[in-house]
């Protein structure tokens, strides 16, 4: 087995490998091993690192090779890594140790010490780094398993260092998609200038995300020895910058952006020289010393304008948007009646105009003349509750103030500087700066809407604090389409329901339900007249029944059309749910805010059925053991969900018995099937007797076909390789009558032989790696149920093993995991 490691050394991503066989040989004699110095550098060669050719072959087997691997010679591919070692022998990585290689616990009682070792690997070209790491990261989601051909291919594992750089690569892809990169001028080691595209990490959200990734950097990822001195931040930022720069240059070349400066002379214009170095493969900027100095100053000033947070990094500008106070603008008599318990939005509006007229009493107000206020404050960074109001700042006589232990120097100057900086992003603030002591800015409803929708995200990204009304980010702030579902009486047709099918119950996903689309404002349903009234409003923010709502006339017109074309009717529950959750703005004209359900559908969807509607079950008689109360509830719940045709995710914590709950479910359904078979045989016996009596009188009577007795098919259990033995032990202990087949190993059956084995088994156990490799074999079996243990193994929807598992056809599906969020 080879374990792939990654390091960022001398500005490039390097991959190298450990060999399990070499690790065993290194300490096979019970002590250290003599290792040969690597060249003239005086650094010992890693005793069980894979050779460069051997390692490159292993990568090519994974689809990594060709142009992705830089061909800069063997010397350039050799790097030094600092690793924990005991008696001169490096300690095996955890993944290699799990395969029997020596670890620090096996080798000696002495504490390991860091030592330098030389390794040979491959250098990955920056423009291919994202694709290579994606491929290796997908490999990390699976097990290192036997190949179906019997060991002809080298098994490959992926270390945590590779997963770390893959995480950084995903961040690079996100930044590129969001166009968060800037052109930069860099001073080269030779005293010249170089051009580079750099990721933009200055906004608060990206900075926090990057910092959290760097904090999680495993020691092995910074093992590479170079001038960065194992610094996690510099290595991570260096790798991110190299990937972003390479991808930007690739796109620029593909789009022929260099043609824009073909007729310009870089020697005459330093900006052309900078552009030429940004758009091509060469990074050097040709310019005279005097020109270089001026160009550097101008670029740095431009970048500083992007990321400057003011003189005090401990305080920032806070802009607080206040919505209009309706009571302050209402006539006195109406305000008084509102104080007596009436809803003020139902009695009148500003200037004494009552504009609402709705069939159900929902009032739609005219908000065009309402006034919003944007107030100014200074906020302590990291402590959002510590705030200085502008009104108080202008009253200060000293040079500073301390509030809640936070010192703010020159708050008056800081307020003006921060307002000036914010005005570059939100132009209306320039009007406030006409006042020597600005405290707030008045906005119309239209301008308040522009601030909420356009300016707020930009200001937040640049580090300003923005406080807005809570309703803006709530679904209640948008008109929406809501699907109403009503289930019929579940007893209808129950007498014809059997227990053999998970969807045979009248309360299953295949049951017919009534559905109807409605227009809603939060939990309030609007009539068509009220809805059309909103379409006539010119203001993008409207006050409806005391709630502020964002209104877009074009969306309203599209929604009216959709409601008219979709009056409702009857559907299967599964189709109604799919309709609710797959519809979007393109089909409805409005955001779909959810669904309302009545009757048994409400109990099923809301979860009430889990508490009261689930019939209790006892421990199956054929189960050797006793289930705890919560385990019996889990058994009953899984049985109920499967009868309704629904998939199950059992997310009990580790050690609470997910394994035995599944085994108990299998025994329970077999007991039910045995009872059903006995009833079936008794019924057939009676039918035969009746047929014989009838035949005595009419020998030509046709004999109806006999129905087959109910049976339970095999369950496929997909697990990590490490827990196969545990499942076999638990099954033998609690359910010795279950027939178990483990599909694993180089001699595992395939084709028709596997069909025979699966058909004769109650439980077939295989691994995630084989679910992908033997996909065609597994797909041939009509599985009664597919179960995933440690189901977080399919958290990556693009992974091949995830796609293979999802392709398996089965009536029932169960996921077992202690980490359901993944």
C-alpha cells in the first residue's frame, strides 16, 4: 500500500508517498536502519518513501499524470520533510499504521523527535492542482480495499495533508467563482517587479473562513522544509495564491485577453507592462527603477483603499436602518384607537389615508411617503454590543473615550473618516457629510430598499457593521406560494391494505391527497383580490397587515398567472411533496415558502406520528436479547416509516445500539412474514376444500390461480471495512438464525454465483469501496432493503461510491450514522 502525502515547498505543491512494505522492513530487525544520505545535502533519505517512478505510476493509476505533473527533473522533485522519528527511523503516518506499519507506540518507549528526511515525489503544476486534489480527495472518501482483479494494482491511501490542500483548493474555486481576486505588483528577489493575481481575503466572511481552515492544518501538511519555516498561514496563503494566479492566467489566455494590448508598447507605458505580465505566462514587469517605484506606490495606494478599515482597527462604522414608526405619522384619533387594542395598520395610514380594501380584512398600505432613518454609530470590533452613538460622539470634549473596557481614540475624526470611506460604496452618505456633525440620513422607502438590497452586502464585505430590521432576512418579508395538502380519512381502503409492501398503507407516500396552491404572506393567506392589489403598488416595500413585504410587480403578475393555471386537485402524496419542494421561481413566479398539511399528512410530516401515531412494538421473540425502551421506540419508528414508504436515518450516538435496532427490525419483519405465511396456507387450505365441494357439482369450474405466500428478500448492508467484523459478531450473537454472506476479498463470487449467494442470504455485507467496484454485480439483485452504516461516507454527492450506492434499487433505505449533519 502507498499513502499519498502533500506539501507546499518552494512555491509548488509536491506529492510524495510512503510504502507499507518499506515501513515494515525498516524496523523488521527490531531496531533502526542505516539510511543513505540524499546527495550532497547531508539529509538522510526517507527509508520507506516510494521512489519517484513507482509513485508516479501509482498516481497515474488514479488518473493523475500527464500535464498535471511538472517535468522539472529528479533533483527539483526531491524535497526535505521534517517528520517525527525514533532512533533515526520516521514514525509511520496513522493511515499506514492502521495497516500494520510501525508507529510511535510500537517502535520504542522514547518520545519521537523531529528529523529531516529526503523524499522523492512529483511536482503538480498550479493550473492542475485543483483537479488533482479533487481526484485524490474523492479517493479519501473510500477504503483502501482489495482490487477485484486479485491484487494486481497497488493499493493507495490518502493522508490528511492531501485532504487539507483539497479544502484550500475548494476555497480557491469559490473565490474564483465569486471573482474575489485582485491584480498585484510584487517585489522579486532580484530587485525587479512581478505581476500576480491574488485571492481577496480582506472581507470579514472570507477572512474568517480562511482563518478557520488554517487553524485546522495538520502538522503533516506543513512538514515541507523551505524558507517559510513551516508557517501554516504563509504556506496556506502561498498555495491559495499560486492556484488562483494560475487559473486566472488560464482564463485570460483562453479568452485571448492579451489581444487588447497587442498594439501597445510595454517599454513606453508601465501599465501596459503590468497588464502584459498579468495576461501572459511571464510574470516579470519591465520598467525603469524610477517608474517601478511610482507604479508600486500607486498600486499599493489602490489596494489600501480596498482593504483600509480606518485608523482604529478596534472600532468600525455601524449603520443602523430604522423602519418608519407608523404611530408617529398617523392622525391623533386613529393613534388613540390603536392604543385601545386595535391594530393601527387596520385603522388608517399616514396623512389620514386608509388605502387598504381587502375581502378578508388584510390591509395593504401606501408606503411611498414614509421616511426611514439610517443612523451612524461606532462599534467595537469583536464586541457588537459595545456601541457609540453619533449624537454622543459630537458631545465629547476629550480626545478619546473608554466604553466597557474598549478605548476609542479620536472618535470624532474616526467617525468622519469611516463615513468618507463608506460613501465610496454608498453614495447617499455624501449628503450626510455636508453636515459638520452628521448623526443620521433620511431615506425614502425606495432608497431604503436600495440600501437593503444593494448596499448592505457591499458594506458588510468591506468590514462595516450594518444593522437592519429582523424581518428583512425572514420568509415573512416576501410574498410566497404555499402548497396546501389535505389527506382523506386513512381508514378508507385500510381493509384492503397488506403488510408486504412498504407503500401499501392508506397513509403512505402513494396515498391520494388533495392539493391546492395559495398565495401567502408568512402564515397569512391572501385572496386573489388582495394579491392583485399588491401588483398596483409602485413601492418595492409595502406594509401589509402590519408587516413589511418586498414586492416585485413582475413576480406578482407571474404568480397570478401560475395560480390561474394550477387550480389544484388530487395527487399521490409523494408527487405532492415533490411538487412543493422542486418548484421554484421559474415555475411559480414566487418563492415557494413551504407547505401546509392537514389530517394524517400533517402528523406524518410534522413528526407527531413519531410520538403518538407509531404503534409500539415489543422485542421480537427470535431476537436473543432485550431492547431498551428507546431502542424499542427506534424499532417501532423504523417499521412505521418503512410501511409509509419513507426512508429512514437513524442517528443515535455511537454506542446506543444502532446495529441491534436494525437487526431487531429484520427479525420483526421475518416474524410478521411467518405469521402471514401461516394465515396464507390456512386460507389456501380452506379454498381447496371449497373448490373440491364446488367441483363435485360442477367439474368444469375454472380454478383461480393461487397467490404466493409473502416472503422477505435480502438486505444489503454497506459498511466501512473496519466494522465488517463487528457486524458479523453482533449478528451471530443476537440473531443466530439470520443467514449472512460477506461480499469481500479477492475470491468473492461475481455474476450468477453472487446471485445465488445473495438469494440464499438474509443479510449481505459489503464495503463502500466494493459498492463502486462491483456496482454492476450488486445492481442485478432485487434488494429488499439497502442499509448504509456510517452513512457520512456518502457525504460527497460527486464521489463515485456515492453514485454507486444511490443507484442500487430497493423498496426500503436506511442510513445509520452518528453524524447526521454530514
